[in-house]
C-alpha cells in the first residue's frame, strides 16, 4: 500500500480523469425533519455515492462498475468471477470485482462508471416502489411523508414515519450500497452528544434491503441557515459550532470512524440560538470505520468537493481523521467570511483550486477565527490541527501553525490530455483544454479582450478554436456563429475588441460548466448580491459591471451555467422595472402640484444613474426579501409623517409593486418635507385660533370690567346731546315766541326722543364695548371733539374777534328761527341723525374687525403679521 501521506502513483490515464465536485445546493427534503438528515439523497452530480467523477470533455464515457476487470472494454461482458459463483448471485445482482481487478490500477477504459446502476437491471430499482414504505415495515410504521425518492440505486429512499415511540426518519438503502455495518453498531449502542443515534437498523429487514432508523433532530440545517442569513455569521454562533463539532469529531475519531462528508448540509441545528445551536452531525451513509488510514482503490469517489481536503480530493481518496478537520476549517471559513473560500462549483475547478493553492481567507477578518482556519486548512495533514489544537484554541490558546503553503497558481499545469490539440498561449501559459482557457479568460477579462482585439492574437485563437469543429458534445452552430463574430468580414478591416456579449458566449462555449460570472465577478445568487452591495457602496468597478449588464444582454446568456439559474428571469424583471420607472415618476408628478413645482429636484432624485440601476437589479434578483424590506421601510415612513401626503399614500397603496415602493423610498424626503409644512401650517392656524380665543376672552373680560364706565360715557353723551334742544324748547315756551300748539308738539316729542337717544347710545356702547367705543365711537367723544375748536375760538383774544364773531350770527339766527317757529324740529332731527350715525358706527366697527381678522389669515402661520392700525384715529 502506498504511504498514506503520499499521493498514490498515477495510472496511465489519471491526468485525464475528472473528479466529481458535489455541491450541497439541494437538500433531500425542503421542509422535512432532519432526523437522519441526508443520505445519498442528493442529485447524482452532487452526491457522494456517484459512480465516479464525470468524464471531461475529451474523455470517453467510462464503463459501468461491473466492467472493472482488467482488459475489458466498455462493450465487453465481464466474466463471472470465482467469488460471484461462490456466493450465488442472482441474475439482477452485480458480481463483485475479481482479485485482479482489485489489485491492478484501472486503465484508461476501466475508470468507474458514472452511469446509473439501473442500466444493469433493465433500468429498474430492485427495491421496487420507493414512493411507499417497504412492505415488511408497513405494519410497524405509519408513513407521514416521503422526503426523498431515489433516482439511482445508490441513493436511499427517505421517509418520515411514526409509531408509538414518536416521529422518526427511516432510510431505505439498496442492497449493494449499504452503510458501513461497524458505523451502525458503534453509533447505535448508545446516544452520543452531537452525533446521530441509530435506534434501529438491519441488513435485509426492508424487503431484503438495508434500512436504518434515527430520531428527528430538527428542521433547519446549517446550510439553510447560512443561505437565509447572507454575510458573515455571528461570531458567537461560529464559536458554538466549533465547540460542538469539536466534541462530535473527537468522539467520532475515538471510535475510529471517519465521517468523510462533513458539510453545512449535514449539520442539523436543533436551536437557532447563536449561543447554543445544539447541533447534530448526521448522514453517515459514506462514513468508514478505519482504525488505520488508507487509500481507496476500487471504491466509489465520495464526499462534497467544496469541503474535502486535498488528500480526499485525489483520485484514490485518503481516508483518515485529518480530512474531517479540514472540512471543519472550510465550514468556519465560510461562516466567518460570508461565502465559501472556493468560488467554483465545477468539478475540475474545485479539485484544481483545492489541490493547487491554499484557500482564500481574505474575508476572515477576526484574527482568532483566521488562526483557527489556518490551522485546520493546513495542506500537510501531519501538521494540520486536530482535536488537541482545537481544544487549546477554544480556551483561548494559540497553538502553532505550519508555514502557510500557497500552492501553485490555478491553471499553471494544463494536462496534456489531448495530444492532437495544438496548445494556445495566453499569459505565458499553454492551454489545450477549452475549459481551462475559459477559466483563464473569465479571470483575466481585460487581457483576453486585448488579445482578441489584435489581428495576430485573434487569428491564432480562431485557428486554435477551429480544431474543435465537429467535436462530440459541442454546439457546432454556436461555434460557427462565434467564429463568424471573431473573424473580420473584410481582410483589411482592423479588428476591434469583442463585445461583452461575444466574450460571454465564447467563455460559455469553452467552459459550459464554468460557474456563472462576468469580468471575473461571480454572478450566482451570492455573487450577484455581493456585487450589488459593492455597487451600493459606490465601488467604481461594481458600478461599471452593472452598467455593462444594463447595456448588454448578458444575464440570460449565463442562465444555463452553474449557479446562473434564474438569471434570465432576473433580466426580465429588471427590464420591466426600468421600462416602468419613468412612467411611474411622470404619474407621481402629474398627481401632485407641489411636486410639479419642484420637478427638477424630483427628477434628479429619481434619475436612474448606475447606483440606482444597481438598486433596481437588487429588486429583480431578490424580490421577496426586498419587498419585505421596502414594505417595512415605507410603512415606517408613512407612519412617521405628521400629516398624510396624498400622492405618497397612492404610491405605496400596492404593497406588491416593487417599482412604486422603491420610488416611494427615494421620494420619502419630499413627502416628509410636505407633511412637515402641512403640519406647520396647521399648527400655526391652531395657534392663531388659540390666540383669537385668548383675545376674545381678554376682550370679554375687559368689556365686563369697563362696562359701567362705558355706559356712563354713553349716558353722559346722550344727556349732553339732548340738553340743547330741551333748553331751546323751554326757552321758547318761556318767552312765548312760538305758537302754543308748536310748543306742546315739541314737548310731546321731547320725551320719546330723549328716551330714543339714550337707548341708541347705550345699545351702541354695549355692542362695541371697551376700548373701541370711547372716545373713537361714542357720542360723548364726538361732542368733546367738536366742542374743543369752538372753545378755542371763543377764548382766542385779539382784534380778530369782531370779524370771527360775525360767523356766529348764522347759527344764532337759525337758533332763533327754530325757537320762534318750530321747536319740535330739534327732537326729530337729533333722533334721525343719531339713528343714522348709530348704524354707520356699528357697520364701520364690524368692517374694521373683519379687516383685522382677514389680515391675520392672509399672512398665515410663519409669515410676518400686519400690525393692526391704531384705534385712536377717527372712524366716520
């Protein structure tokens, strides 16, 4: 046997072999319990029990496992071996390999087959109908759900069942693909912390096939948790995972068991509490009880490539405990960095990445976690950390780590597996395999375009590319179209750089299994999300990639590449959002006059620059997550508005319309400003109303306090107004100048006239009140105001008196005439004049008050208010 730490000597075709890289993108049940969480229940290209690594683009499809005898081609029937005859195999059972086949390394035609094992049995599974429980177990268990129906015999059927003891996970294996019996025995004797406990198992108890039974440990695995929580995980959770997996692996290795398929999908979380996830390591279908490390020879290539150590990635896998610790290191690096250190999923590229250089730990920023990753991901298994070093690290220690081996650059050694292919030189490397050149072009986008922009480089490349015309498994129509795009239409025409779409089509043709990427940027779900986050932070490179995705139809071309599922739908949703955007902005402007007044500002806020294009692409890439975020965001904005804004309410009316919700988020500032202004105006109006009420209350109080003096002035003015004509009537009656009938009429009118004057003046004083009544609008104030000039005239001394005194003669003559002939005119005239003046005073007062209130309303809240005119001026 080869030394366990040395790579076994390669066979004559080992350089040609492609090794499977089986990702963990699928679970055996999306909503099932994780009792015995996973089996060989992954898709064929992703599961550990695949018949072998898929062939590369130039390898012949390998023969089936039954044809592994030395010297047999894929078309020959294998002779029955002695062992097969001795044990009496049925016609549907596969004979075991002969001793010669076991000892000899496989030749170029003897590589284990990836073809389904059903072919050996007429395309049917010997277990029968795997959509139902085995007949022999139907009486014991009640079927609750079929969690997995196998597509191939090496996959187990998985069921959720119940009995009187509770709920269980039942796995039904094919007779030729049973788990290691020693693993069953050691993990079934008693429960162990963080490890699956097999409560029941049997080699032939399920209709002649093996089965096992285990409890249900939860419904969430670590892979699902990381997928639902993108970005670096909580350090508390990482420490808890490391601590519990350390305990599980230590126990497992003490039992001489190597798990061989540790990945996040095989770690079940019993709790989502970061401090105590209560995890359980499940899926021991490919585990091995190996007291001493050894290489596999004629066994299936098993494991999940993204989490396999360099030694487990070899064609003949090394089974030893350090491989499990490497897997733990990969899990820690993925959790701490927010993504897996290896960004490929293609079988060849994952194998080459792990085998050629150390994992990329640049995203692991925590120095303690970085130390742990470097210790666990040491390439030399003799210096790789194990249970003792991890235990020291958990208590705060810093065990030494071996020198970090960077390894060789990927693509540095392109196997000469196609001697008839003339190599193509690119960046000082020589390539014969299109898949490797596709990776080089993808990672070196700018140099590749520059090479193809030069006449010589493009000519050499098209000549190299023509070597694959008619190659099996290649799209000849696409190759012809690419050659037509690359070769100039006119020999004299200078070549130009290929368009981005042409480059993407070219790389997809060269490496159809290359992960979806553009300009070296991964465009799977996680990669696209990271790109858009960088664009949101203003990264110029990320923004330029987004601009290219806008200007060129690139995403649909990547839909068929690994990791690109759904990119065509993303492109369609993005195009729809962009086409609706301007119409939605115009609609909002049309609905709001205030926004129309700020049209330029609104259009600037809603302009689709590169960063906003990235935001719309984020909506298209993850509509569910962004819909929830935008709904919460816009609902919070709307709830915080002090006053409703009509156009904003209409914008967020449909919670499912992502375009309108995104526009609402970007125009939230306008809504908040408008709402604040409306609230300010309402607050000002309320303040004005309160001020007016306060003023009315104060005025009422002043009126009540000054009512008696005000009425006194009214009474005094009325008496002063009535006294002159009482005096005139009395004087006429005394001297006997007027007729007796005129005097009697005058006295009869004097009493009601005096009462009318008094009533009118008191009523006017009450209606106007203090301080508006006296002196500006009172009869007493008028008499005083008119009496002062007369008094000054009389008191004025000097020679002007005789001349000015003549002006009194008409007044004296009028007074004598009324006394002598019509004294009754005085009461009638005074009452008539006072009635008109009372009406005029009240009318002017109401107009004055209305004018003051109108000025306050016109200036409104927040504007300078006009000063009320003084009330001391004469109002006539």
